[in-house]
C-alpha cells in the first residue's frame, strides 16, 4: 500500500488545472499533470459523469478498474456545461486556474461562450490545452475523431501486424495516450513560456499528429526513394537479429542483438564463432539481407534450451533479451518490485488496489499517486465554496436545478 504521508507535493504543486472533456485523450493529460502534483479539478456532468467510470471488461462490485487509474489524484466537481449557469460556473473557476484541458470537438467551447479570447480576458496567463482527433484547424477539424481513426491516419495502423493480414491494432488506446502525452509536453512548455513572459497560449494536440510524430523516417523514405513501409509482423525489415524465439518449454523470448558488437557477443554465447566470421552475417546490412536464415539458426539454438538457461547465458554475455510479460509476470518480477513500478492504494470499495506508478522519476521532486479516482461530485462543495465562495443554500439551489 502506498504511504501517502511520504508523498512529495510534486514539481507542479503550484498549478491548478481545470479538466473538461471525457474518455481518455484529455483525461490522460490531466492524469499526467496530477501525477506530478498539479491540482486537477475535473468537471463532470451531474448524475452521469465521465463514461470512463463505466468502462472496462472486468467490473468487480460494478466498479470500473480503469477509472481509479485515469482519474487518480483528481478532484471531481459536477457542472452542467450545457446550461448558461454551468458555463458561468466554469468561467469563474477557469479565472482562478492556470491550465484548462479539454477534448471536445472543435467549436464546442466556443458555442458555450468559453472561447479562449473570452477566458483570457479574465485570465491573461491562461493556458488552454485542446486535444482532438484532427486539431483545431484544417478541413477535417470539425469531424468526430477517436483514437483509432488517428492511429489509422497517422500511419501506425498500416504498418502494424502481419503482412498477410489486415492492419492490426495494439491492445491499448495508443492514439489517445500519445496525444495526451504530447498535450502534456506542450502544456509544460507553455507554462515555462508564461513564466518568462506572463502570457498564456493555446496548446493544440491532434491525435493523428501525435501518431505521425512516432513514425520515424516513414515520410522521407516515401518521398525521396519511393519506399513504402509495409507490415512485417514481429520483425523490423533489415534489422537482425531482433525477433521472438522459441525455447524448450514452449515459452517465447525476445532477443535484440542487431548491433555489430552485440551480435558478436550473441555468437559467443551460442558458441558459434563461425556465425560472427561469416560474411553473410558480418555487418548490419548483411544480417538484414539474410534475416530469415539467421533467425532460423538462432531459433534452433534457443528451442533446444529452457528459457531460463537461454536468458542467463544472454544476460551474462551482455545481450539484450527478455520474456514477453503479462500482468502476472509484472507482479512477480523483482525489478518491478525494487523500483516500485507498481503502487498499491486503498480503494473504498475494492480494497487493495494496484496500478502503475508515476513515470518518469525525478530525484528531488518525484510525482506520486495520492488517491484513486474520486466519486462523482466528491469535491463539489469544497471547490465551489472555497474558490467561488458559494454558500450551502446556493449550492443546494444549483443542485436542485441540475446545474451541479
């Protein structure tokens, strides 16, 4: 269980963030800022809240296992943004904030009278971080854009999977998460600029562009040479050996020994100096051209030995290699434990609740997971009374009217 008494305030403890929007792209940005200490106030629709509260395949006691992760460290305030009164409350809260994170379709804030110029009039240093499928401009800006579409448009879907199958996807919401990470980077850059100038700005993070940013040399390869990257399954073209290999017990392991010096260490561990001397495997390019043959040779060696024996030999030789982990492996791994990569907190309904810790690690002001996701509207009274000075009678009237 996490010891919350030892948690540092975090390097962003002086930032107040208003999070609007739902699902993953915007809220994951809010999670990352909250991980490093920012006060993240999440505005949710009364009676319903973020659909992430209901998402996930496994729901013990009817509770989402995803929500406590993406909503960790946040405060929940109910606010009906589709009403003039709710928009006024949001405007007043934003006037006291450093950052607003939202992932509505472009034009939504403007229709609600929450456009940047209006918000900046009350808060000149405000940073408005906007996460969408296609960005705030361009012919596609108004389209509905989910992470999967951004993955397709950004290029990663076409290059993922086996060559004889349709494009595949990873088992996580990669596009949404990448856009949120880039939104976080942009937000922190904007905060730094504000410290120098006092001026806020808009951070425009598009899902398809976040994916595109990860696509290495895909664009010049096509434009300059006419080479189109295709799906290659478990390998990267012309990078060998770097693949999944079988072992005697049926377990699969990864070996990545494509660099010349590392490849030499691999052949020594295999007791096959002839493979290091052979011209067809002597260089990075040569190994790439003869990838299939080399993979077959290595697979023959690994399949004759248990995974533990193979990995011991390779680790001692300084060859990057490892198992393909599932969640079960992560919980059992001593390295995960030593670095506290998994943290446990008390959940009010689910008890001992594990989740991934905060990354990256800072030596002086590390981030921390201070609490699991809040109940809907758990902090409404605290925030509205403290920041806006609303009385209990005023809050009761707003609640009766369905505003909060």
